[in-house]
C-alpha cells in the first residue's frame, strides 16, 4: 500500500511523436528507473490498463495510443513478464474498442491476451476515504503487477483525466453508473471514490500518454492537441499533480483538491525528474462544463443559482439509445423517437455527454431560476450549436433542477458491496 509519508518521483520525458524506436528507449529508461525489470521477471503476469473508453481511432486522441501500449508490452516481455490488456469501456464491447483504436495488430503481433473486466469482486481499500472495500473487476486479482496507461485528456466532470481517473475503468460495466449515481454532481465525492479505487488497485507504475492529448470537450468529444509528454510515476496523484502544474490547468481539479485535503498528496514529497519537457504555449482548453465551473468558482455554494446540465442536440441525435441505457439516474427516455431528459431526476454526472457516439449531448450552464422552471429541454444544434450551454433554449414545464445530496444514497457509497473476502495485496507497495 502507499504510505502517506513516502517520497514520490515523477519522470517527465519530452516525446513529440509515436515513434517506435523513441518510445522503446524511453519506456526502457522508465522501467529501469522504477525497478520494473525485477518485479516482472520469471513469467510474472502483468496487466496493462490503457484508456479504451470508446471505439475511436488513435488519431482522435480518445484512447491510449497503440504504440505506447506496444512499447510497454514489449518492455514487459523483454524483462521476462507476461503482459495482458484489460479494461471496461464506456458502452461498446472491449473487442470493438481494441479493433477501432488500432491496438489489435499490436496484440496479435506480440501474442498478448485480453482480459475483459466483466465479473466483479470485492477488494480492500487501504486508508479508505469512503468504504473499506470496493467492487472492482475480479480479473485484477490475477495480476501481481498492474501498469496503468492513461491518456492525457480534459474531462467534463473532473477537469482532467490522467492517471487516477483512468482507473475508473477497473469498475466493471454498468457498476460505473452506480458510482455516478451515488456521487451525483458532487465532484469532490467522485474524486474521493477515484482515490479509493487507486488505493485498491495500487498499480506498480503509471505511464501517461500525453504525446498527443485532448483539449475541449473531453474525454471523448474534444480536440487532439500535441503536448509532447510521456510521464511516469509509481504514485497516481503525484503524477496527476505534476502534470496539472506543468500544463498550467486553470483550476485545481477536484481529484487533486481531495488528495491534498485528505493528506494522501503532499507536494513537498514529490521530486520531478524533468528530462527536458517544456509545456506548450497556453493552458489546455477545458471542457465546456468544466469551464462553467471555473467561471463560477463558488459554484458549490451557488448551485441554486447556476446549473450545469446536459441537453440533446436533436439534429445530431441518431436515437441509438446508448445514453438512455447508461444514464445512472434513469433520467433519459426515448419518447416518440426523441430523447427526453427529466431534469428532476438528472444527477448531472455527464455520462450521456461522455458516451454519446454522435456528439449529440451538450453540457452547458443555465441560471438556476430558469432551470427550476424546466423539466426538459432540447435544441437544434444546426441553429444553436455555438450557443449551447449559454442560453436557456426552448423550455417546457416545471420542477426544481438541483437537489443537493439527492443522489448520494447515504454517506457510505461502498457500503453493502463486500460479498467476499477476496483481496490481492501481492503487488502492493510498501
Ligand atoms: S443523444 Fe446520443 S447516445 Fe443518446 S440516443 Fe441520441 S445519439 Fe444516441
Ligand atoms: S441525463 Fe445525463 S447527466 Fe443526467 S443523470 Fe443521466 S447521464 Fe447523467
């Protein structure tokens, strides 16, 4: 487990392209620096956890680039370990995400197996914030060494998705919706849950693909942006704090705020080994929903006055039903061939925005007194796309939009999930 007074080293490498030779050299340097060769030798099963959130090509910068996965898998094999790839994507089958992202030829060439995160098991959470145990993919228990391979992206709910957020993919399938429902729009509660997942999974190494990252409406709808960064650490919050600072992200993300608050992150104990990376000019452009929060830093106090929420761009919507199926609050329905959002029930988790394959869900802010007079809202993006999130649009009906704490379901989101005594621990640090 991670000791709170441990010192952490974060390695930051300038890497400007997915060049195989360069990646091989840098990953080997990182492996040596973090003692991986000794940990994976002798046929040790090693789980690689990339970001495979959606079936999107590598050029979209949604998923971890296949060349990064290749370099890490090859390094594991060279050290005598046996790599496998595992993840639980947002809505599509893992095999489709692997194929579409360009990872399949890499797995075939290196004879790397795939582990779907379907079954769940209960894992202990050292130094827990919310619950002493948490349900994660049962397959995690089969791997003494886990290497987390996140993608650098902006994120509508959490500001940025880096090392710690990528581990949310260790929650199998629809259980993710349960966590969104419990946390609702309370980003600080969601952040504490992510820190608990990080403590339970306890990867041996986090290696961030920030060669080309994403800005704007991440994690799936943003714009690819060259960042030129490959960063590594044995501690996820330390890596996230370092990258957030290097990129001059305009707000302290909820995850870093939660880790600083509970003492699990201490900047004084972080040493950054920068091998020559210089950040691009100007900060990453945040997601629209995160921008709204930055614009209203007292949002949590003023949430009756300012409300961020999703709405449907009707001319983009293909009625595929993905959002309806995955809405954790059951707030979305297909009615007469159109998606309706019940704002009385919506917990503003933005899963619909994240998962819509057709970019038909937008998140924006509206004044609370206007939101309180609306039950549902949609807009025609052909006419009003640029104004998305800045006006109330065409409203119908009544109801309060925001009920703080409605979604929490009590103070212990993990309570009641411990149904066996399954623990890993073999790969844990400390
Ligand atoms: S909003 Fe997106 S996810 Fe929902 S039905 Fe329309 S196209 Fe599908
Ligand atoms: S409508 Fe969208 S933001 Fe609201 S609860 Fe459902 S998935 Fe979350």
